[in-house]
C-alpha cells in the first residue's frame, strides 16, 4: 500500500469519535456525562422507592456509569442520557412497584432526553411546572399517575413529540385542546380517562393532526359536536386505530368516520349511545380490518353493507342490545366479508335462535357468541372451521349431544368454552382429539358419571374447569400429572372421591401461580402439601381431616384465597399468618379447630374476609386484628371467645359490612364505637352475656338507613395468575348463617340484601331506643330474651322494610303501638312473654299472625288472641287499646249520659215491678247496688277492664234470671 494512502487512512480514523477521545472534551466519567449523572441522583432524592426500583442509581464506585442504571438509556456515541423509563412494573398480579414523591426539575439537565416514561406511579404534579421545557422529547408517557391538576397547556412546546400518552392521569376537567394543534408530528395520542365534556372543539383539533395514526379517547365524556364547516384539508390520511369507547357519542359520529374509511384498521366505539343499524356508509371503508362496536345500544341486526367489506378481519359487537335471530344477523355478513372475517364477537347481547350456517365463515379464528339467548344444539358443521383457535358459546341455552364429530377438523383449537349450557358430552373411551387445548371450560356440562379419559391427551392445558359436571368417580392418578402445566384447576361441585397426592414438588412453568378449587366433593384424608407459589386454595366442603399445619409451606408471595371450611380439620390455628400479607380471604369455618386466635393474624393487611365460625376457639380477640383495616366480612360466631367486645372494631374496621360474634362468651356492654361502622349491613351479637343498654346511636349505621343495590358481599377471585398478568377471574361470594324469622338460614348470593340487627339471648337492659326506628332499610330486628323494659317505641312503624320482628322474652309493658299496622312487609312477629296490655291494633298484617306470637301477655286483648276487649261488648264506646279513655271529652259525656240513664231507667223499671215481692226485692237490691257503685266509682275503676266486665256480667245475669222466673219475655 502506498505511503500516502496509509497517512490518509490514519487521518480518517482519527476523525472517528471514539468514546476514549471524547471523555476529556465532554467531561464524561465512567461512560456518562457527569452533570447528567448528578441530575439523576438529585431526581432520586425526592422519590420514595419502597420496592428498590432505583437501587441501581447510586454514588458508589461500581455505580459510576449512569448509562448502566436501570431504566436509563444513553446515546452510544455522545453518552448523553436520551431515555428514562421508570414505569411501574408488576411485582406480581395486582401488586405493582410504584414510585411516589416529587419529580425534581433537575431533569432539565437532560436536554437530549427524547424518551420519558413515568407511567403507573404516584408522582405529584411538580413535573407539570417544567415538562414543556424538555423540548427534545419525542415520546412521553405519564399515564396512570392520578394527577389532580388539568392537562398543562405548556405541552404545546413539545413540537417534536410523536407519541403522547396521558391516559387515566388527569381527573380535572379540560376546557380546550388547542395546544394539540402545535404538535404536528404527533402519531400516537391517548387521553383516555380525561374529562373532555367541556371541550367543544375536540373533533376539529384531532382531525387536523396530519400524521396521526393512533387516537384513543376512551372514557372522556365526549359528545359529538360536528361543525358544519369542518375541514379535512390537513387531516391525517393514515389514521388506523380509533378508540372512542365509553363516551356519550351517538350515530351522528358516523359521517366524521367516513373520512378515514380508507385507512381505519381498528375502530372501537364501545360504551356509547349508538342506536339502530350500522350505517350503510361503512361499505366505503375498503381498508377497514378491525371494527369494534362493543358496549353500545345497537338494536336489531347489522346492514348488508358490512358484508361487502372485503378486508374486514375483526367484527366486535359485544355488550350491545342486539336482538333477533343470530342467523338473520350473520346473513348480512355473507359476501366478501364471509371469507375475510377472522374474529367474530357477538357476546353479551340478546340474540336467540340456533347456530346455523356459522361454517360459512371459513376464515374464522375466533368465535365468541357467549352470554346470549341461543338455543338448539351445536351443529357438527362447526367442525369445518379448520382455522378456529377459540370457540366460546358459554352462558346460553344450548342443549343436545356433543361428540367427537364436532371437533374432527379443529386441529388448531386452543380455547374451548361450552360452560353454563345444558350440553351432554359423550366421547368414545379411546377418543384422541386432534387439538391440544390451553383453556378448557366445561362447567355445568354433563361429562359424568365417569372421569373423562380424553383429558389424558391434553398435555398443554393451562386452565381446566370441569365443575358441576356430574362426575362421581375416583380421580385417576394420571390426572395429577397434568398439574405442572396447570395455572388453575376447578373440579368443584362434583362427587369426586379419593385422596389427594402431595403437590409440594409441583413447580409451575412460566412464572405461573397455580390456583385450586376442589370444593364440594368427597376428597378425604390428611390435607396435602401444596406448591409454595399457590395463589388460591379452595378445598371447602370435603372430608379432609387432621391438622392444617401444611398450609404454612405456602410461601405467601401471592396467596390471596384460602378456604378450608366445612371439613373435619383439627388442631390449633397455625401461627404463620405473617407470611401472607396478600391474603384476601381466610375461611376456616365449620371445622374442629381449637386454641386462641394467634396475634399474627394482624399481619393480614389485605384481608377482606375472615370466617372462623363454628369451631372451638377461645380467649380474647387479639388487638393486632385491628390492623386488618380492609376487612369487609368478619364472622367469629359459634366459638368460645370471651372478654369484652373491643371498641377498636368500630374505630379501625370501618369497611365492615358483616359482623357476627354470636354464640360466644362475650361480656360487658355494646361499645358505642360500633355505631361508626357506616357500611355495616348485618350486626349479630346474639347469645352472649352482654349487658347494659342498647346504644342510641345505631341510626348512624348508614347502610341500614339508605337503600343500596348491592346484593352480594364478595371479593374478586383470580382463577389463574401469571407474573404480571391475570388469565381470568371470577368472584368469591361470602356466605353466612343468619337468624331470620325464628330460624337460622344460610345465605350466600342474597346476603348483601339483608339488613339485620340481632342482639337476642343476652342480658341487655333499659329501653329500646327510639333511634332504632331510623334504620329504614332494616329487614330483621331481634332483641328477644333480654331484660328490656319500657314500651315498644311509638315510631316503630317507620321501619317499613321490616319483615321479621322478635321482642319476646323481655319485660316490655304498655300498649302495642298503633303504628305497627304500617309494617306491611312484616311476615314474622313474636311479642310473647312480656307485660304488654291493651288491644292489639287492627290491621290485616297483625291479625294474620298466630295467637302464640302474643302469648304470655295476659292483659292483651283482641284478635288474634281469644281474650276480648271492652269494645267487643259495647260497640260505639270510644276505646283505645281496649280501654275506655276517660281523659277524652267524648268519653266523659258518654259516661255521664250512660250511668245517669242506667240509674233512672232501672229505678223506674224496678219500681214498676215492686208489686212482685220477690222480683221487686231483687231489683231493688240491684238498683241500690248500682246507685251506690256509681257514686263511689273512681276513674281508676272505670279504666279497669276486668272490673267493668264483671259488673256488667252480674247485671245481665241478674236481669235474665228475674225475667225468666217471672216470664217477662
């Protein structure tokens, strides 16, 4: 090589900016710019980092290079920080690693920053003061931070911005979007969750973003205001994704959509107010490949023009009010769409009819027609859909036989959901299906009585639900070999038998946290060990016995549901609750457990349901339980717990909806702090030794005052979990025994409808407070078998929702309030064994009860008891509660007239008969007695019903005797 060429090459090499040559010039040390490194350290100082997300940021020697810090990206040549990605990541399902605190303006030192992602954190609004100065930004994501200020107008300065995501971060109402017009480079915009109800110009603004490809304005309170002069001159010709779900848009939005008909790929108009048919204008959308119209108010079918959309791949009409026959709807899709359609979703509508001609859509990969009113059988022609990956016909009224012929060509099928129909699955014993399923949901289908052998061929199953399948067989041992692949297993509500193997060695793949629901079967033996990474374990209503110490082997990193209720388990509660900070439900009810409740239960900070009902637990409630501030359901009834009811229940457990301490040995008085439980629906303190008065503040229990729609008390139940993702979910519904109309009933789905106070079987004293009548939604009140005195509150008629009232076995006195006739829903009443007196108020409701409801009150009269009242003998006499009311003017007038007339009349009559010695003597004696009695009679005697009845009976009998002897009649 010539010498001059070598010199030229060396010269050119010297011009290449090798990092080693730039360090000195730019001030870089150990790979990054020092001033930018210091800026990041200052940023870290203002941040609370509970999960150590920023642990890599530090001043130690081994951490000198900020380009190696987590979430920090640098330019490979200059070393400047160009990206900062600190979005919160899922630590495990439902639990994230958010950063909190103030965002320092030291980030302004990062003038080369073009990528900033701070999403899914809890930062304050400090970043809004300088965000517009980061002029190099091309990507900005601040979503899910829940700022309390409005979207800053200063964002208009970010003229290079290509992607902006502010979704679900701003609650404050936005007045205008004019600043968007300055962001001409914008390609992706997501303002979902922002309140744009006051923005009148959102359509013109987004229309005139020339490069926009992806627009998402979900749940923004949008209403279409389309100007008559709306120009599309500068509008994007590239808009492919348009999501406007959950707004207030009507069919008037369609003309605006037509202008993007050549580019739209993904259209989501779910959750709006669209009505009628999809307009024929959609026929012009030749490039549309994804149409989503879910959660609208579409009615009837769809227009034939959709069948001419030759590129349509996805049609989602879920969550609408589509009516009519399924066949009529699909018929309008015949044509070009017939061969192009890959995903058809019609779930959650009101379609009826049968599954005819579905096989015509030969390109279908996903068919979801769940939650409709379809009937008939599944045709075998569905097996012609050879490309089908997902088939969901759940929650319909389908019936008939399903055999291997239905699946003959479905070799690509991965997800099968036939649940909640009346289908009978019958396969040959040696059937080897062509598919390998990942998800199998066959709940409520008839698979039994034998355990389905074809499941042995499915080696890739992640979720298996064959609950309520009429299987009454021993689970074969080969089945348990599927467990390492399973993310969730549901065998509940069958009659399966046998013992469970040891699951402790099972190590689920793909970071899956397995869940098990084996409840309502006949499994027996000792409780087996389960994988340490178990997410949910429901083994209730079986025959398991022995101790429960094995459950401590579960590490608790993700354990959320533990239900071992209704078994034969013994021993003490394990003291390992401190390992289960994520536990939401703990149900050990109806076993033979003993001992005290360990203090470690106070470590269950996420606990919402605690049920230890019907065991043999004793001792006082641990004070640490007050740390479980998220508790909604607390059932400790039917044990031997003692001590006073702690005041901290009302002070610390404010979320309680259900509280039962019944059938224990609690003493002392009812703490007034319980009145702070404003969410409480059921309060059961019955059958203890509680004394003192009933608190007057019970009308502060707001949930018993105001009407609410919630019918169940439940917790979200994750059926399967992978790290950072949830496969699917259901609900764990709490159940409990409730005293109702004189008996105990177990309630589950309707538990949340009840509003009950039960203080029966204690030593309560004093009067029933009038304030209890303020609980207008109360449906059951039981204060029986106490020592209550005084009268029944006159305002009790305000409890118009009351269906069950038991005040028996007390010392209540006085009359039954007339307002009780207003309790028109009352179907159970027990006022027996008190000291009530007077007439039972007349009403259709009260007279319909058996007389036993009033036993033990000898001074009561009137129907339904046999003891008649004064008014029954003398109709027309003003009577209240069975007693003449001499404090009323009309009664005084009547009494004066009646007794004077009686005296004079008898005297004249008797004197007229004085010629008859015997009769005259008797009448004169009676008349003399009456005259003397009338003069000496006091008002107290007049109010004595039995005294008056005796007098008038003597008079009547005497008169009849005289008349009979002398043949006067």
